[in-house]
């Protein structure tokens, strides 16, 4: 499990009897986190202006400054084992309760959050899109949002990830695939929607060798006057 004690983060492994401590000044005192099953990513949540924000980040981007490690418990002291188990039970209970509270705050499917467009700019929860996305993920997402009724070929998406025309074909594929994955994951979290519903993909009618992809803007985009 992972526990935040600003400015430190504790990565606790009861099986190995190890607590590793990391320094991260950027972590908020209100941060909670949960590993995915591979432990390659961490889902973070923060309380910002009475709203819960979620972020999916690589583990090494959070646990980047190793400080030290220690034993979680001493085998000779049964009393401390019971105390620690009690504390972890309380912590686990709190996290379960916290998760229920967060899920209760999330909008239902009928009242899902949308990307809104106003005066040519895009927002999620009235916050600029640029606060959620950057780099090639932002470039590709804006391409979809500015052409809401169009299917875009994977070749064109690759080209958008190669503005200086210097990257190799393999690098381009990795850039665009990573950008699309980032868009899919972040929109699913921040819009509270099914990840499989965000994009539709099919073959180009005129050239079956080409794949074309479309953002499901009819469901997730709302234009405001």
C-alpha cells in the first residue's frame, strides 16, 4: 500500500517486512493514491476547491526520490505486530470509506461530466483543458475536438506527433499510441465514463489498409453559447 505523509511517501510491503520512504515536495497534503495491479501506475486523487480530481501517473514519476527504508515490524515483538495490524486495519477501513465517499460524489452516468466548448476554448469542470492535458495528448485531443464530426486517420495523427519531420516511424507510432492512451484514460477518469466509449475505430472505406478513428463527441462534448 502507499501512504502520503507530506512531504514523504511511504511504500509499504508487509510481505517483505519493508517500508520504503520517498521524498516528493509536490504531493499535496490531501493526496490519496492507489497502485494498479502491475504497480507501474498510481491513481492519485486530490481535493481541489471542494472537488475531487483524479490523475493516472507512472509510479516512477511519484516515487522518484528514494530516502531510506526500514522494517515494518520486528518479529520478536508480538505486541507491536498486533498494534501495526490494528493500525493497518483502521487505515484500510478509512480508505474503503474514502473510496465510497469519492464514488458517491462522482456524477452518475445520466449526469456525467462533459467537455464544454465556450468561445472557441474547451473546459472540463470549468477548468481549461490545458490543466488536464499537455504535449502530444493535448495536440491530438484538440484535433478531434476541433473536428467533432470527422474521422481522422492514424497516419494523420502520427504526422501531428512529428511537427519537425525528424522522428522515425517507430517513434511516431509510440508517440501517437501513448498520446491516445493518455487521452482515453484521463477522459474516462475525469468524465466518469466507460473508456471503451470514448473512441470509435474502423477501416477507411476508400483504402481498407488505413485505420480511421473518431472521438465520441456526441456523448462527451457540449457546446455552450
